[in-house]
C-alpha cells in the first residue's frame, strides 16, 4: 500500500490522461446509444407510414387527413361503372327476361360475380377515407376481379340466353316479353297496361324472380298516366256571391 501511494505521489499527472480516456469512452457509448435510439425511432416512423397509421407529435396540432389519391378515385369510378352495368339487368325486366342467367345466383359464373362484388364492396373506402398502400392494393385487386367476373358472367348470359329453360318455358318467356311491351306502352289505356302487367307476372311466376327494385321500376312505368288538366280555382269575393239571376 505504501508503494502505491509513493507511485501515485510521483506520477499524479497520469490521472489527467486516464480521466480523458475514460470520459472519451463514456461519451462514445452515450453517442452510440443516442444514434441507435434515433435509428430505431426512424424505423418505427417508417413502419407506421407504410401501414397508413397517423403519426402524432407531442404538443403539435393533429395533421389533417390526406385527400384520396387519384388512383383511389379511379378505382371507385371503375367499381361504380361495373355496378351500373349490373343494375341495368337488375332493374330492367326486359333484360332480365332476355338474359335470365344474370339474375340466377345458381349459375356458377353469376355466383362468382356476386362474390367478387361483395369483396369489392367490403374493401371500398368510406366517404373521405384515404386507403393505406397495402389496403389500396387489396382494393385494386378486388375491383379488377369484380370487372373480370362481370364481363365473364355477362358474355355467358348473352350466349346461353334462355337455353336453360324447356320449350314450354321459353314460350312463356316470349309471351311475357310481348305483354311487357303493352304494359309499358303509354299509348295503351291504363286498364290495358294493368291487365298486361298482371299477365307478365303470371307468365314469369316460377321462372324468373324479379327483384323488389325491378318490380318497383316496372310498376311505375305501368302506372304512367297523362297529366290531369288543371281546373280554375273557384271564384271568391263579392262577385261570386251574387246569384246568376240577380243581374238587373
């Protein structure tokens, strides 16, 4: 112990470089930890952005939602276009009678189209919502499947037409189409239209099931009447109170 203190007394100045070296090592470790923490923080932020999550900064005002991208808007428009084409069959009784497979969920291609429609509807963004990159890719794939499934189902329905029905059933469908022309003819009388409409429903019974929306559209066409003539309102005032024979 005496030798240690003798050495320390003679070489006390070595404490300064040793202290500097020690502090240098400590500073390097602190900087390394800070750099690692910053790198992990950046990685977390990049992961959140990639997942479409919101990034909140303490003390900062919340960032407004980004407007939907052009690509997202184009996908929504493409989905709406297919839905509009499908509704032309669902709401038009004449088309349903001509191409019955488009309303028959038992047909494999029609069933596949209806499944694709449901998938696209489930992934469709809400009003004002901006999809994350991953969800946008899912939505794009769903809309593509929806378009393809509809095209395939429509081509097949137009090819087979009423081939799935017997000869007698096809005659009933032809009769229903002819009666439908009368039922929606504004030149026909209301009684003629109503009678033809009831016959249409009878001919289609057991063959084709019209949707409630299609029935509503059809009944509105059948019920069309000429606008009523406007009559003059009853006269009022002193002149109206005088009897026709009261004039001198």
